[in-house]
């Protein structure tokens, strides 16, 4: 499946290719870096190198600063 780089849009919910749904809380730049939050567990992270697949699922190359939000 083809993967292309993309910039998540704030307030949009995406399905992660590895499972789970994530809301984009903020897009920090135009290089595919965004603050994402798992809508079930509230695990919040900065995703670097975001990519989207043909089926609309997303993933990222790596993440930093992960924590559980209250």
C-alpha cells in the first residue's frame, strides 16, 4: 500500500494503521509533525513524519513526549 507524507488537520479524528483512533490537537508545522491524542486512552504525543495510506489510515515515523492526559 502506498504511503504519502501529510499534515494532519486540527480537530480531525484519524484511524491509526496500527489500531486506535487519534484526534489531531494541533499541527505544529508543515513537515508532518502534529500533537495527536488517542480518543480512548487519552495517550497524547507529538507525532513526527506523519503519513497517510490509500485507505485513509495514518501512522508516523516516531513520536516524542508521550503522556496520559486527564
